[in-house]
């Protein structure tokens, strides 16, 4: 019986596929570095189909090794994960795995989504899953980092950017009423978050319930929520204080009461949107902004507001 070839053949060709037919990630090792099969395939122009797990790349050409220098432990320089299933190669990125897990969490919650379900939804095996993530907890942490943390950071970045733009321009054209809209209310729209993660299909109700569960189960989500609330209040306060300093907001009003009222009204819109995702939160925020401005604006600023105010300024 013919023995299996384990090294380079006489004509210098590289070994053929020795992997099993089962779906599993296949990565090659050379010294202390791990390389994915795709890099070897690309460099050797198809001469090597796949190595079995644990096969050494030391038998490959020197130029193949050099091309693989940036590829470690399944995290290649081109960002791909390679899987073999019945002789076929399938490409899975970590982002795709995270997105599938996030979709499942939105549907069933963190607690009701098992690791096996996540693996099935992502089209992986357990071996493939654990090549990308150390554990289920690692996956959940990455989902929180990618999707929930972004939900909190997205509006804050926009608020900060609007403030910096107004400051750099020397506050020219930065009327407080316009700053209140662009630098506080507008960034709060859920549509901004959908765009930031390129997911227009996410229902606010599903996301809010997942967020609430996350706050109950994971301390890092509570910390994110608390920091977001504090930063959001700071952004609102500096706009109103700036308005008072330039005379566009009355000095006789209780600023703290109005800040509390505005934040409470914003929470109310979130509650309404949980009940009915079809609610236009931008329209609701515009109404709040208009009502608040009518109450706090100095008489001189009220004249400009009566001529159109923020509704016409941002339309």
C-alpha cells in the first residue's frame, strides 16, 4: 500500500488536502506563528488546497513563509477566517459572527440564547467558534463593545462635534436655539444609531429590551449607561449656560429644573417608542425643543424664534 506523503513531493509540489470532511477551522503552524490556509493558498497559486490542522508550513517555500508573516492565530492581515467543509472553503469574519449573535440576542435575549444556537446561526462548529472567541462570555463582551457601547457613544460624539464646530467658528451663527437642536436633541434620534452600525432593520423595542437585560446582568452596561447619562446632562447644561451668558436665555429661570425636565421628557419619548416603534422621535424632539425654547428664551431671542426658530433653521 502506498504511504501518505507528508512533505514536499519530488517535483516540488506542496502537499494536497489532508483535512477531514467535517467543518472545522484549519490553521497552519510554523515555529511560534499560526497562519491561516488562505494565505498559503494565495501565495502558492492554488498548489496547496489545505493543510490539516497541525501540519507544519516549514515545508512550504520560503516566499510563502514571508507572505504569512502578518497572519497569526486565524486573524490574518486580510481579516478573514477560513473554514473547510467537505472540501470547500468558507470565509467567515468575526464581524459576521458578532452580527449573527447580536441578531439572536435581539430576538431571544442574552439569557435565552445558547452557545449552540449562536454556532448554528453563524454556520460554525464549536471548533470554529472557539478559534474566534475564547468563550461565550468573550463573545457577549464583544457584542456589548460593538453594539451597545456604540449606542451610547454615537450621540455623545455628535454632541461634542457640534460644540467644537461652534467653538472653532467663534460662535458665529451658533444661536443657542440652533445649538440646542444640533448639539443635543438631534443626536438622540435612534435613526442615527441604526446608520452608525449600518442596520436599518433593527426595531427599537427589541434593542431597548436587550439593553435593559444587559443593565441587569452586566456591570459594564450599567457603567456605560451611567456615564452616558452624566455626559448627556453635561452637554445640555453647557448649552443652556452658554445661552444665559450671551443673553439668549433668561437669567431668572431655574436652570437645574429645566435640565431635569428636558431629560425626563427625553426619557418619555424612549418609553413611547418602546410601545410603538413607528413613532417619529425626531418630530417629538422638535416639539420638545420648541416648547422648551418658548419658556426659557430671552425676549430678544424670542423674536427670532417667532420668525421661524429652530424648525425653519434646520429644515
